[in-house]
C-alpha cells in the first residue's frame, strides 16, 4: 500500500512539473527570488521557505563582541535546512536605535544589519526584512507619530501613522535609506542584494480606528508603489496577520473576536504586493480554549488562507509567524510539536500538490546564552530536540519536492534539445555541401 501511494505521488509530481515547465521561462542565475503564479522561483527552480524569525539579529550584531551569536544562529539554522530568516530593519528612537531622529541614523546599528546580511549570505539563508513595527517595541508607529508631534503636527492617535503626510514622509525616507544602504561587509547596496528575499511594509499593521480597512488599504497601496519605484529586484509583502475584512464577509467568522482594520484579500491584491502572509497564534487569539480547540482553529485558519491565496489572490502564501508559548499553563513540548506538525503538514500537503503554500517561519529562533530574549515562544535548536527534529524533517520534505522539480525540468530541457537537434538534422539531410 505504501509503495502504491509513493508511486502515485511520484506520478503526480511528474505531471505537475511537466505542467509548470510549459510556462516557466528559465531565468538568468541572478539568485533573486521571484514569483511565477502561486510559486516562488529561484533561478528557474521552485523555492520553498522553511525558516524562522529572529527579530534581534541587527540589535545583537551592532555590538561586535556579540556577533558570534548571530553567526551561531545562522550556522544552526543552516544545519537544520532552514532557508529564510525574517528580522527587523528598524529600531526607531529609544535605546540603541537605528534611526534616532527622522532621517538621522546610528552607523553602528546599520553596520549590525550589514553584518546580518553578510552572514545570511555566507550560510545560504535568504532574508525577509521589515521596515517598521505596529507596536511600541523598537519604536514603532508611536515613535513616528511622536516625532511628528514634536515638529508641530496635531495628531490624535498612533493610527495617524497611516494618514498624516509628515509621518508618511518620515517613513518613506526610512524606506529609501534602507534600500540605498551600501553594505560595509559585502560591498553591495541592499536593493541590489539577492540575499534579501523580500521587504515587509510593517510588522502586523493594525488600524483599529478604521475597521473598514480603507486606511490601511490606502497606505499599503501608496507605500508598495513607493518601494517598487526604487527597487524592482525584490519581492514585497504587507506584513499581515491574515485577518479577513469587509471584502470577504463570508470568511470573517474565521477571525478571532477582534477587528483591526486589515483585509487579507484586499490588502494582498494591491499592485506591487507579490505574496500573501498570515500569522498563527491560536494560544493568543482564542484564549481560555483548550489545545484541541486551538488546533481546530489552526486547521481552519491555514486551510482557508491556502485556498484563498491559490484561487482568489493567485499568489504564494507564507505563514510568516507561528508558535506556542511555554509560559502558558499546562504547556508541554508535545503540544508545541503538535502545533508545529499541523502547520508543517498543511504547507507540505499543499506544496506537493503544486499549491500556494510556500513555507512557514516559526517564532522565534535564539542562540544559546540569550536568556533575556526568551518570550515563551523561543526555540534553541540544541536544547529543544523534538521540535528541532520536526523542523529538520520539514526542510528535507520541501527540499525533495524542489529536487524532483529540478530533475524533471532538466529532463524537459534535454527533450527539447534532442528535438531541436533532430529537427536540424532532418532539415539538412540530403542537402549538398559545397559546389
């Protein structure tokens, strides 16, 4: 029975790959990740993102004496087959900022981000870099609004980040500064560096003052256009948690019981937004529920987003954050592994069918000796063997799909070359050579 299932799966992959080969043009080997329909592509091959979050990378790397922790994180990640890291390209105001005032930057912190990018390249890991935070940690939209207030703007709430022209000017300046940053370690300007997979407009944008979704829709449309006016090399995503909005009322019953002014469908349809994202925190979103209810929510949540990315948006989907907190009462590593396994299986099942799920990034990876960064969701690969094993298994499974695709693409190339040679021979058979 197992052999039959394996054979059926192999035949399906052959069919799927042949189908893709009909419309995929082989790209130059420039190492930038692109999208083709519902798939990520890297140099003409399918690309899957089994990865992690590590928001702390730039902060730690800004201190040269601590950079070994960044190197250790990438080294451990690469040995577990992880291919993508998501991290912050912002730190606004406060302690050890990247941007200490609008348009004024801390060179030591920027060198930290330079180092992060150079180490990611060294270990073969692509980066998703976020431009700003919705929350107060590392400054966020609150810091931008306070800067504008100190320059005479009368602003009612932090949500004016999305509306006020002065604040939007500060934010655009930050985008421009990051995109045009010359990396002191690699010698490559960020907007030209294929180590970067994608930019993210904001970590979990929320605008509770406008639950209609129009404010964030307008802001994301404007900012996506601005990013693409400077950088056409890289992919771009909004940073969404995945909550459904007014364009899909039939889906809103899947949301947790709060409304934060985003719209998974409308926001991801914006021109310039290349792929969709969703986060998954059932332990935060449906509190006072048992593990079974949380897993049931998670199943429905991921299924609906995969379907909508595939059939409505027609773009790839990344689950860019997920996890389970060890701080919760009754926590066990077994329950965390169940959640990871659920997310990973949904991604793999979609990927092997040729679907839109393109990977998942768990929250969060730490190196050893970083106890002050623990938040309950942390994974230290050397200290969490059962979860680390699941992570490595997922990397192998996604790699196998990619390898089958590459093999079949090479077969298609060989067949086309053979047919071309045969056609040339047939055209020249019997033709007199010379006088």
